[in-house]
């Protein structure tokens, strides 16, 4: 079930991803869109850009990995819409951001994984 908050001049807080994560974000006041199809995510992000809305968008890593044109555009352009990815509840983070890619290139992917698990 999705929850929707009325629009206003404030920053919209949105979550796209699996239902188990959506429940937590719903509790802290996010507008949640669980298990959304890529085209629905794309359409909502397009509407946010068209209306020049400010938004803080959290997506799970599965959504981030999908080919969603408007999501890629928002990530490239930045501005009023900020997007971050979070890992699934029962999975280690996969560090799929541009920063993670650059760090992996500099230090090696194994270094990033070892620092995450606490191993040396």
C-alpha cells in the first residue's frame, strides 16, 4: 500500500523500493511507493521535474540498478531533487554510486568490501 502526502512548498520525501523498507520510511513520514514498476518511478520523477518541486528521494538498490531514464537524468543533473540509494534489509550494501565507482578504481573493490565487513 502506498501512502501519499499533500503537495506544498516544502521538500517532498519519497521512497521507491521493496515493501519491507517502505514500511520503515512510511513510519518516519515518507511518501512511499513500494514495488513500483520502472515506468511509474520514471513518470513520478518526470512530474517532480516538470513542477520544479524540491524532493529528497530514497530508492533501494534494486530500483537504482534499473534502467529508468528520468532517474538517470536526475542523478546527472542534481538540483532540487536529491536521490540516494539504500541496501536491502538483509543484504550487504553494494555501493553503486559514482563515488563508490571512483573509490573502487583508486583503491580496488576488495578494499571497499573489506572495510565494510570490518576485515583487514
